[in-house]
C-alpha cells in the first residue's frame, strides 16, 4: 500500500502543542471556512476550505502537515498553506519554517 498525501514538515515547531480540539482549532485561519474533524494523542485533522489537513508528529519531534483530501488549484493550495502557517506562528508565538518531504523519502521498502 502506498501513501499519497503531501507532507509539509513544520521546522522550529517546539512551541506547538495540540493538547485538545481547541488547540487544533487554532490552526484554522479566521478568514477561511474550517472545522476540527478529529483529535487524539496530540495529533488530529482539520477541514479548511474543502481540503483536509492532518497534523502529526514525526520521529524527530517536529509537527508536520499532511494534505490528505481535496482538490484545489496550486495558487489556492499555496494560499491555504500560507494562511495556516501564519495562523500557527501567531497562535503559538513561533516562527516555523516549512520543509516539503517527498513521498518516498527515507522509505526502505521502496
């Protein structure tokens, strides 16, 4: 089975911690339609403008965003990502950097 989502690592994310649905709700930009879909053990999913984003912790302890569902144009996609990252930086008082990770990076089974 092959994963097929886009992974965006949030570097310098040590100030970010999702302890409940309310914390996860903080990533939803105010000017965009969105809602928390689920939460558990510091991770979860949100829907923003008919796209679904997962927020998870990698083996290095950094949060990453996974674009899991939805179809949007490239400009809208980059606008949504930028709005989410700006909201995260504002809410969690951080200056996170985004690093895109390829689907098969560090995969021994490929």
